[in-house]
C-alpha cells in the first residue's frame, strides 16, 4: 500500500469488543461473493458429523477496501512463509450444493 503523508502511520485508536467477539471464531471455510457495490466474506465452520455449517461472521467491504485487504493478506502470508516456511496447501472441506 502506498504511504499517504496526510494519514498518521500508527494512529492510536482504542478498539472495543465484547468478550464473545474477543474469543474469535474458528473458520475452516470462507465464501466470497460480490456485487458491483460490495464484497461479502462469509466465514463458516463446517461440521462433518452430522454435516452442517455454521456462519460465524459476515463481513461486507467496499471494492477498494477489499483490494487493500487482499494486498495486506498477501503481504502477511509472504512474511509468515519467510519466517516459518512455505504453507502447504490441502484441499478444503467438501461443501454440498457447490459452495466450494
């Protein structure tokens, strides 16, 4: 991302979150959809016995913010692999109904 001289580099903005949000949600499946106005990221946990999925979070992003997020994710994966080694890719869980 390009540096913006008008934007503080490390703004000290206090972030508040409920205890439930702070615990987080484990996701073993993510679904991305989009329209001309927004991207929708659904983070799900797929249970296998009996099979069902649970939506843990849905995040809606503007196209510009999605592009910044994609760049930040790629940068962090690269940093991770430099420090810990290449991440081995494995097939994700099978989703009924063509949701893969």
